[in-house]
C-alpha cells in the first residue's frame, strides 16, 4: 500500500529523519484562510504517482494571493490520469545539493538493498538508465533488522567520492541512511525513498518522501495506520503507461508487458494480443512466449495483456485494434474471440471498422491472425466473408479461422510462422 508524501513524512518525523516544516494538507481553497503560512511556501499535489514536479504539480508561492491562485490551478490538474484531491503545504528548503536515498527489496533475491546516488532529483530514473555507475547499490547481508554502521559508512564514503565538497556531512548522511533503513524495517515497507534528500547549510532535509508498505504485513501495522488515520486498506495505484491510460479511457483492461522506453530488438517479432477474457489473455501471453521459445529460437515477444471480454461495443473493439496498431513495436496481432458473453458478430464488425478506418486514413496496418468461435458465429462469419469480398485490399492481411476446427496454439504458431516468412527471417 502506497502512502501519500505527507503521511510518509509523518512517519519520517517519528523516526527523526529531518523533514521540511509542515503547514498542513488542504482539500479546498477555503481551508487556506485558517492556515498560518510563512512565505515562500511549497504547494505539493498529493497523488500516488511519481513525476509530479514534471507534470506541474509542485509549485512555490510567495504570498496568500499566489497560494490561492496556484492551489486552485492544482485542484484542476490531472497527473498521470489522477485528479489532485489534496495539496500539502510545507516550508521551502534552500537547496545546496540533492541526493537520492532509497531502501527496497530485490524481488529476485529477496535481499534488502540500499540505493544511493549523488544525482538526486526529478530525473533519477533517467540517471539510472544513462549513467548507471552513479547509482550506488548495496545488498544487505542476512536482511538484518538494523543497518550495520560499517555498511552505512561504506555506502556514504562511496557517495562522497562523487560529492567531495560535502565531506563535512558524513556523519549526518550515515545517520540518515541508518534511520531510513530502520523505518523500512520497522514499518514492514517494500520501499522507503527520499528523493531529493536536500543538502542545506545546516544538514539534510527529506524534501520528498515515498513509502510503500507490504500489504501482507499490514496486520502488524495497526498502530501506524491509526497514527495516519487510515481506516481502510488502499488499493495500490500502479503508474500507468500511455497505452494503459488510453485503454482505461476507452474502458477495457490493458497492461503493457514492456517498459515504455525500451529499445526494440530488430531480430525479434513483437506480438500484440487481443484475446477474449482475462484468462484467455494470460493464456495468450504464455502461449506466444512458449511457442516462441520452442519453435522460433526465443525470438518472439508478447507485448501486452488485454481483456476484451464482457460484451464490448463495436467502437470499443475497434479501439483495441487501433491501440495495438498505433504501437510502433507491434509486428503482428494475435486475436482469439471465444464468444461467451461477448458476441463474435460485434467483435468482427469492430475489427473490420478499425482496419477500414486505418486503410482509408493511410495509417499503419499490422497483420491480424486469429480464431473465433462462440456466440453469434454464423452472422459473424457472413460479415467477415462479405468484408473480405468487398474490400480485398483492406482485408488482405487479416486471417481469422472461424469455428473450432483448429486449436489456438496451432493458430498462434502459424501466424508467427507467416510473419517470420514475410520478413524473410529463417525459422
Ligand atoms: N520543500 C521543498 N523545498 C524546496 N524544494 C522542494 C521542496 N519540495 C520539493 N522541492 C523541489 O521540487 C522537486 C520535485 O518535488 P518532489 O520530488 O517532491 O516531487 P516529484 O517530482 O513527484 O518527485 P518523484 O518523481 O520523485 O515522485 C524536488 O526535486 C525539489 O527540487
Ligand atoms: Mg521526488
């Protein structure tokens, strides 16, 4: 469960990690009148996603008039699709430098890791990608309850190699990393992060605070939840990719399996999936990956999870195809309509609508390979045959097997084989 920044800061405060002076959290502009603010003041949008600064959700104000104006703008803002429902007001800290401090668990090894960097701030993800050497990572042996002082010192010494002018802060930095680790352990967190840890003339201040609690251990954290006034377990809000947001707007479940800015491997085939329901969605991912491994030298990559079941409208089906065809990664779309609640007829009309629209507007077309069976099959078959006969150019790369005579694994394998052949790739 993610904590809001103001909640995580409350926790940090109890653990004696320095934070900026907190003026309070508001849900409406009117609440500002009762607040005693010192200027300049920082206004911070409380949403459970990162990158708020870049999205214009973190602003400084110099007087009450400005504070009200900025607050009313922030309340209208959406950050990565999330509305800003409350705003934290806090002291502005003078910045001489900024580091990144984090503690988390490596899900592959189950070891706690401490991560620090001298390049703190809003671009830490980019730093990690482009200059991984500036990120210092240390696995903690035996996942000890406390961070051994010796390890904390080692980590800080490595950090100070990149920040020699901050040597005088060594003890404070060691103390902060020890306390952050203690916070992570004491509250059963999956992640405790300070980014940026602002360096001031007097010491350090956690200008941002992020905590994600382990849901499985929440029963041990009754006191913490009480202190924060959290009465109900919060659903984790994952950060959505552009495609995920688009699918959410259109109203169907969709998950990207690849990171947003990954580099496409030119020797691999990327397969987009429009399956039936969620179970079929998971099956399709496994099947494409397994067939790729067994028969195509591990050169096939499933791109997405999608649940296209539950009786989508024709326009919604069309949007599913548009979404994948707009994705520059995708080389082939594998689809499988197992019509239960959903109608094959509506599905096929939505698909034909999408490919026609793309053909007419000169947009990228991607071959579609699949099978359909189930509700409304006869009318779907008739519509498909008619569409093929009337628009052979539009439909030339659409292959849909009608009925149950082929098993889906064979259909997937054949679709991938055809795609390899059309690229002139050896199998
Ligand atoms: N109290 C403060 N005083 C001075 N500067 C601040 C303060 N809070 C935030 N900042 C500045 O604003 C930037 C963005 O703030 P913050 O890191 O809290 O939000 P964010 O962009 O959402 O971060 P993340 O992507 O890590 O969630 C910080 O890097 C820091 O430079
Ligand atoms: Mg931050």
